[in-house]
C-alpha cells in the first residue's frame, strides 16, 4: 500500500518511529510550515502545500530551486493546510497516511487535526496521527484492527459522533464483548495490553484509538 508521510505545522517533542523507517517510495508532503519539521529531521518533501502564512517567499524560492513542487492556496479558504495535504495524498494514490506534527499549543488546531481522520471524504484512507510514542487512528463501522504491542502498554478507546456499539476486544486487560462505549464517557480510557497482540472490532460507530507505546501506565 502506497504511503504518504505528511508533516503538519505543529510541535514535535519526539520523532516517531515512522521517521526512522521512511521507504524510497513513500511520498513526503509538507503542509505549509510543516516544511520546518522536514528541515529539522533532515528530510526533503516532494510537495509543499498550503496558503504559506508560515513560510516567506525566500523559503519558497529555495524549495523551487530544489525542484520541490509548490501548491499554493488562498488564505481565505474552507480547509486547513493539513486537510489539503491529506486530500492531495488521497488524490495521488496513497492508501495509508502518517501525520507528524499535528499536535501543539493550539488545542483548536490539535483537535481539528485529530478529527480529520473521521472525515467521510477520507474513509478510504488509513490515517495515523503520530507524536513520539503516541499513535491515533480510528475504526469505522465493521472494521477490525490487530495491534502489536507489549504487555502493560496503554490503549484508549473513545467513541466519536455518538455512541460506538458492538465493540469486542481481545488481548486487553479490560475486555469488551459486543458492548457499547457511550459518547463522552471515560470508560474506554487507559486499557492495557496483556499480550503482544490485541484485536479491536467495532460493529457500529466511529472509534478513536490512542496507543501509548514504550512504557507502562
């Protein structure tokens, strides 16, 4: 499956593992000021997209000189730069998207970036928002995930867009057996791996899954 690695204009406290495992055929996309993260990591994006309120013309000129594709959008637009970048990845054939730098000091932007995963237009994509050892992804109605982890590592399950029903889990300390998680409830927070693998299935609804790797909680 073709992958896109998207760099958003947020903070990166710790580089996620996917940065260490970039493949030659991965597509690297910088969403506006996310190009600064690329520079910090010593990476060169194939495309820089956005309204460029976080980049000056001198920086854009340098990217053009390097042969990097520049896609400019007007500042008065209905989508964030990250949404435009994900849409571009989908348009160019990526089936799996990793987003780096989606979180930061502005909670409105951070929450919006996470909720983009649930946008119906992106339902064909497997989107992962990664920050250090944390990974966010969603499961939609009828979907199942098999996860690799270590005993003691934490995973939280949070319903979006209303209650999530028919949830069944295996390999977690607090199992669910065809049960519901109610929107706004904290019941699904901080479950833990019992084994090296876990499975999650949701029959109805959208389930936000947050993995916390590499430590016990």
